[in-house]
C-alpha cells in the first residue's frame, strides 16, 4: 500500500511539473503599430498600398512560435503609389466585386496550421488563408526578433475567385493583363 501511495505521488508530481514547464503564451499583435503592405503586378507596371490588420495573435511555447491567427479588414485597402482621382478609382475597384468584393467579404483571415523552425528566429509556416469566403493552404517564411515579426507572402488571387484581368480566366488581355500573384509584406509588433 505504501508503494502504491509513493508511486501515485510521484506520478502526480511528474504530471504537475510537466504541465507547468510548458509555457504557452498568446501575444496579441499591436494593430496600430503593425503594417501590411501589398504589391500587385501587371504587364505595364505595378501598384502598391496598405491594408489594416483587424486583430491578430502569435502563439509561443517556451519562446518558440507554434501558432498564429489574423483577421484582415478588407475595407481598409488603400493605394499608396498614386494620388488624387486615380487613387480613389483604384481603391474603389479593388474593393468591388471585380476584385475582393468587400461589401460581402469585409474580412479575410489567416490561421496557422503548422509551424516548423527553419533557423535562428526563422520559421516555415503553413496556414489556411481565407479570401472572399474561399479557404486555401499557403506556405511562407516568418522571422521573429524580440517583440517584432516579419513575413512575406506570395498569394495567387485566382485561387480565391479574384478574376479581373487574370489570364487564368480570360484570353487576349495583352497589355491589360494583371498577374495572378501579388505580394504581402507584414511587419508586426506584439
């Protein structure tokens, strides 16, 4: 009986130690101090701008990144490389159903599904990206330094039914073609 009590106490102590030694910490992204820049390409040039993070968090275990989740405010799409009338027209067009249809899809999201260390402060991330209600997997690299993180994503808009000017959907666009892939570069603070 004494041995059974000793074994039980050892198991309880071991279990308690195991659970307390794993430190899971969710760190909210400071949306006002973070920035996401987009850049889209067409045959005759490119355009770029910003988009606002509505909410986000990175999840750490023992100071190692293990997860994350973000919501993007699609109504905040802004163009920064042109000004005036054309800036407003392009922003309106990007928000329209030709592109991201923000009236029906005001947010997009990214949920990390796998995070693997790839070097010092670097991670290979796989996540589920949802745009216009369509969810597809995406892979990208993310670096963490202190309370900052950076990531660059290359997104194929044709996978999310963003058709306007896409050679994946239309023929004979010539110099009116807009490439399917666009870039997102994020600088996060948490």
